[in-house]
């Protein structure tokens, strides 16, 4: 979905109006009113994004046309703690508006100090890590925060800078053609998915151990299932060769189905996290302020279902 010049100007005008009326894109009054604010956006855009809520619609969307001024956002930070506070405020408002068409933005206490909008860019020393801060190793396909029962329903990625056209990779559960035996096994609780390194560094041993409970990889409709997978951080139960084989078969099919999606400045990739996996091709970081830089927000259809894990009442920050 591409915004034409007039639509992009209108969207930018709306964002500037919101910036004048609210203290920031994480302001609760703004977030609650955001669905109403989207009514001035093009109907085709609203229909296309909100359509992801229906299982018979495509499980991902690409929105182009919102402006990003490469000079105004400043250099790609060396670390997410170093970014200028308001550098991407306009883009964060835009992310929130799109997210509100799908549900409620939320975040994790164990990621980037519980900030609602997260930065994805290379960090020195993390080149080989399987996180959004890696670079030289491919980020393997996964569903976002697959270890957690309250993982997001949708993830939105907005590209601020990507001079090298580093591709995000994407595949959907529609791409899998499993044997009946493998499909049956993957619907059973015979797998363990653990938190990734970014979450774990802010968790106690007891909190990490809580994720040793077996889970299923596929769920929902048997013919078009939802998917929950993160290969670097998961395995079949010890000694369960049948489950290990089914997981390997699924992984091979998803790997073969991956599509490259290089995001340019202002592009927003909206992904159904229940029906898609995503990752990233490897690249060599320069670490000079010009590297690939994305902003991310995660969305749940129903924030109330996770109320017991909120940092405080009416909070959007979940404990990992």
C-alpha cells in the first residue's frame, strides 16, 4: 500500500497535529484516542491494515510513503540507550496510528527498559547474536517472543535508514506442506521454547526456569494453523526423536519459503505474528552512524488478557 504525495502530506500533517496536542507517542491519552485519529487516513489504508485481523486475508502488509528525513533523525545510535529522545517522534506517532488499527501497543519490562517503541540496529559486540542487534550472522526466522503465552499478535517494523538494502525475511504458515504425522506431532506439547538473550539478561534464574514447560508449535485450525517457533532458542523434549524430526521438517519448509523484503526509509512492514515468521539477512555493520535502523512496536488484540503480568494497573509494560 503506497501513500501518494497528497496522502503522505495529509498523514504528516496529522502527525504534527498530534505532536502539538500530546506530550509524546507513548502518552496514554493519545494511545487511547489513536483509533479515532485514524479516521482521517485513507480508507484503503485503514482497510488494508485492519484486514490482517481476519484469517482469510494476507498475513502481512507493506505500507510506503511516510517521510523520513535522514538528517533530522540523526545518526544510527551505537546503542539504544544513546539515541536522541525525540529523534523519531514523528515516526513513532505514525507507528502508533497504524498499530491502533489492529489492537493495543504494549512492551516488555525485559526489553530496552520497558520502552514502548524499540530500536533495531547493530551494536558492537553483538554481531553474532540472535537478536535485533546482531548483524554478521543471519537473524534466523522466528515468531516474536515465541517463548511467552502473551507474545504479540502483530509486530510493526518501520525503517528509518537502510542504505545497504539489508532484507528483512518473511514466510507464512500457509507455506508449509507437512505430512499428517508431522502435523499431528507439532500440535502436541512436546517442545520447549526459552527466552532469547535480550530477555534473559533481565530475568532471574527462577523466571527463566518457568519456560521449561512444554508447548505446541502449531495451534488453531488444522489446515491453516497458527505458528510459534524460534529455532535458536527451542528444542524437542529430550529423547523425543519424532518431535525433533517434525520440528526439523517444519524448519526446512519455512527456510525454503523465506522471501526477502528490503525496507526503505519510511516503509512499515506489518506482520501477523501468529501466522508469520520473520528474520534478517546478514550484513557487515559500519558502526559509523549510517547502519540499518528500524523502529519496532508490538501489538496485542486484547491487552486485558495479560493483566496479571502488567508492571502496574493499566500499564502497557508486561513482565517477561
